[in-house]
């Protein structure tokens, strides 16, 4: 399989360091607010890559950090006048709930920055000992001049770099044009949390957090590191500098970055106010699986423009898959399977996997799935239950990568219908008759009629 490596700006064949295993690090959220669905484009993309690696038979060890101390979290706690940990815990819980809603597979470890301060302090000490860092006014900075590889990831012309230490960056985020020595350790400030260190009390900068935590759980050299494109500079550039100078070896082999979700040609972001949280969309009645479908349906290196129309279309595409699943589950014809079924499955699976192995060509992969659905729908009336069982197993294998059918869809027909009936009952109890009617209509469209009887709700096929 091939991926586009931001570091080399080329498509490269993926070869794990250790056969059959993948060490994967993804930059997690800064927990000062609810993420928006732009952030989730990155997390859903990373989930697609991880699911595809698993589908290909690789064992993945996935680490996603939680940035629970940085400029933004401290500012928010200050504004609210509550302890930092109270603010961050609220958003950590909300983040995990969203991951479940979007069917994102959990990471193996979610290290929190505040639980890894000793590792960060020791990494900074090592950079000071080796002469890659220096102290100034109680803070510690990384000297970019000392690392010849600086700027390689973000493709910065080294000749244009300002003389090191002419000015330093105390902020965690800044533009590529303003490249300078960056902060590793921020000297203690009034009202801010701080920890002891040989080089003075203070707190870590954002970039050192990810170097220390990835190294702790994945070792000094691992396979894949991912994030959104805005992480390339300065965050990932600085992670490379810190890690490679401390360890004297390559940090990461493959860097994959997801393009932005945009709205009217502008990045969806908190600061522009053009964002939707997942909760906003659910409130409007959007299906979270349609949100997931929309977010994965564009190639990860292309901008994706968010509109409610495109969300609607994603929902329609998803409905086609769900209806297909449903029709297959309704087949009970006895008899032997048609040998053609296995042949069509093999060809479609090969095409699906081949497209994804080509730098996650998702349109090709979804195209292979929909071609297969069209062909199978044409054969549907002649299929036996034994064919349907094979096709369903195939569909669920593909769904192990796409993750767009929720748990209910993976169950047998009776269980799916019972679940829907339960949802309808709950909606009726809550006097949400619109939703209750929508569920009845959805089942009707699939040939299932609900009957309200004194013994409760019964169903039959039309
Ligand atoms: P943050 O919490 O700001 O560090 O962002 C979390 C992740 O979301 C990072 O990987 C960002 O690159 C990514 N991200 C932020 N905004 C967008 C967007 N509009 N589209 C896609 N990814 C984004
Ligand atoms: Zn990071």
C-alpha cells in the first residue's frame, strides 16, 4: 500500500519497521472547548487509515494524546475561574462521547500531558545537555540553528531563516513566515500551573508534549504520525527537531496530513465562527453516520466544502448501503449458492482494497462498492439465503474499514427491526411523533409494516 508522505512529498510504499506491526501516533484534541466537525474530519480520516491497516492484517498500536495543558486550556480556566482539571475533564468526556458517536475506534492509549511532565522535563534536560536548547529569562528554547534538518517537513527554505535567538517564540502557534527558536519550557507565571525542574519551575510548551508522549509509548522511532495540515508547521516540524536531536535517529517514517474541512472557501474554525459541533448537527436531526460518511467521502488531501446539501447526499448514499443490507437479510430462499456470487465478491473486494491501497482513494473504493450493489440488486430475486450470507459477510468486512453502518445494522434482521421498534416507542413516549412516524416510514420503505396491537407492537413483511 502507498501513502503520500508529507516529509518526502512523494507517494511511498508503506513498509512497517517491524513486520506485521504498526506504531501510530495521532495528535489529539486540546481540551478547552468542544471540537467542531472540521477537527473530526482529521480524526475520522485517521480512523479510516487505521481501519485499513487493520483490514490489511496489520497489528496497530495507536497512541492519541490529550493536550490538557497549554495556552488555550489555561486561558479558558482563567476566564471561568475554575481549576484547570475541571475544565479539561469536561471536554475530555465530551470528546470520548463524540468518538463513540462517530464510530471512531478507540486508541490503545490516551496519554494526558499533565500526567507526563517528568518525561518532558527529562527530554528538555537532554536537549540542554546536548547543546540543542538554551535558557533565557527562566524559559528554555530550542535552537533551530543547531538542527540542520529543521524546516524539511514544512518545506522551509533554510537560507531564509532569521538568525537564531534573534527573537524567540513564547507562543505555541505561529506562522511559517515567523519561524524562530521555539519554547520548550515556559518559566513560571503568576496564576499559571507550574512544575519543578532543574532549569526552573514552569510548564511545558505544546510541542514537547507530543515528542515526550509518543516516545514513551512508541519508542524513539515509529511508523506513522498523522494530523491535520495545520499541524505540519510549527507543531510537527518542532516535534521532529526535538525528538531527532534528543535521540540521534529518525523519529517517524511516514507523515500523513488531512486537508481542511472548509465553509465558503474558509477553513472551518473556532476563530472564524463558521463551525458546527457534532452536538449541533445531532440537535438538527442529522444522522451521525451520514456525518462520518461525508467526512470520509472526499480524498484526504483535498479540501472538503461542508454544506447541508452534501450532508443530505451523504445520507442518501448511506441509505443505499443500508437498504442493500436490509434486502439481503430478508432473503430466506433455500438452495445452494450461485458460484457467480463468490466471483463477484472477490472482484469487488480486490477493487475496493486496491483503491484504498493507492493513497486512500476513497472515491474508487466507494465506486467499487456501489458497482457491486448495483450488480447484486439485479440478481437479488434469484439469490438464495446462502448467497445472501456471503454477501453480508463481505459487506461487513468492507464496513470494518468504512465504519458507516452502526452496530444495529451488523445484527440479523429481527434484531434490527426490534431495535427500530424500541426507538419508535421511546420517541412516542417522549411525544416526538415526528421521529416516531419517520421510523415507521423508514421501515415501510423497506417492506416492513408495524402494527400496534394490545400486546404491543408487532411487525410483518408486506
Ligand atoms: P486542535 O484541537 O486545534 O489542535 O485541532 C485538532 C485537530 O483538528 C488537528 O489535527 C487539526 O489539524 C485538525 N483541524 C482543525 N481544523 C480543521 C478543519 N477545518 N478541517 C480539518 N481538520 C482540522
Ligand atoms: Zn501533537
